[in-house]
C-alpha cells in the first residue's frame, strides 16, 4: 500500500483579513459597550458612558470568551435578561451598528430568541438583533416609520460562540455572522426611528427570550465596516477531492485552518478503516498559531492499490483549546473504496 502524509508546516497560504482581537475599546462612535466583566451583582456598566444595565434575573458566569481577554459573560434565559433605560444616546438616527457574541444553550423551532432589542412592543422595534428558530439570524431597523429587515439562514450551534452584527446607514441594512456579510436589504434613505423605550439584552418582545450566554454587546452610532467587527475566532474545514475510489485511484484530503487572533491549540487527526481500526495520523499537544494565521495543507495523500479493505474510510479532525482541552471544532470526511 502506497501512502504518505504531508505536513506543509511552513506554507502560509494567506494572511487573514484584519480582525478585531480582544475586547472592544471605546472610540468616538461607540454609543454603548458592555463587557459584562463585573462578575457579580445585579448591574452591568457600559464602558462608554456608564449606562447601567439592570439584571432582571440574568447572572454573570465565567466563560472563555472567544476573542480573548475576557473572563465573564452574561447568562440569560426565560424571564432572565438585562434592561437599560431608553436614553437618547441609544437612539442613533443617521447610522447604527448592533452586535454581540452569543452562545446558545438551546434553540427551539418556532421560537424567536432576542439578543438585543430597543422597544419590546411587537412589530414596533427601533432596532432588533435576533435568532428565529435555530437557523435564521435577523436584524431589523425602523427607518422612516417602516421596519427594514436583513435576514439569512445561518445555523447557530448550541454551546458554540458566534458573533452577530447588524448595521444600517439609513439606506442599507446589513447582517454579519462571524464577520461575514450574510444578508443586506436596500431601501429609500430615511431617519432611524427612536423613542424613550428601554433597551433589552437577552430578550426581544415579552416572550422572545434567548437561552444562553451573551457577551461584548456594542452599539455604535454609525454603520461600521466589516474590518471593525469581531470575526470567527477560528475556522476548521476538511475537504476530500473525491467521495469514491477504485484500485489505482489517488485520493487527497486537505485541511484548512484559520485563526485570525492566533492561539494555542491541540490538534489530532485520525483515520478509521472499514474494519474499525483507528490510526493516528497527527497529534499535537500545543499548536501555537500567530495572529492572522490561515493555511491549507494536505493531511492525507493515498493511492489505493487494491490491497486495502473495501468499504468506507473516515478521517476525523479535532481541534481543542490546549489549556483546557475543550473541543472547539470537529470535522469528518469519508471515502468509499470499491476495488
């Protein structure tokens, strides 16, 4: 059997686009920014103007924030949220960006999970960032008295962090998931509506509660550019160049790994043959990646010579946090060999 495993360790395929790493810092366009680093108590203070978010049953929990430099997040759920008085600073009229990191604990079909919403009256929001069911992310803005919406099918996963952001420049409403533009809606230019109603974090209207963790909520008084937003902290994809093979067929598997903010990871790649026997192809306890790392490399290059077991061959890649052992990503790939 002829085979080889190639690690192209020095081949940097591309540098990731500029990413915001670490907690956001206040700039002149920040209307409000909650880090939720208090760790205890019943209020959270924003870093821009000391706006107080009152915790209505929500609590602080220790959570490994995906952007680094953070220790706590806000735990919200049914009848557990935070509210902020509807001060004028929370009503930008010419442009707005609303964003948050979220980690769902559960996502129920048919249920709307409000992340950040200003004015909880049904169909009367000033703006709202929410998830509908388990796979539709939605950002809506009141422009000139009409609700304009950008929404997209973008499945979220329980117990995994995702960054959601919505922007509006008075004409176009845009929606981003993990720093990637997933939807936009254009319309006539208009003034973004606002009133004295409160801002809610972890809740939309009275029944649209979010079950999970929320962190790094930022509201800006203009539509921010993509490179100003947090992006996915890491990306892992496994590709094969074919699904089936016969004798004499060459098959390759390629691993793509991106870590815009770098980090220390543990990586394991295993192969399972049709008899169930598992072979470790690569195992690294500490894979230290620099900021901006992005690479594609061949992890399996094999020519089937007919002596192998017929059936399904599987590759399994696991990426963990090196310090905690927590699984960050898993990827699978399979190939059917018929001699």
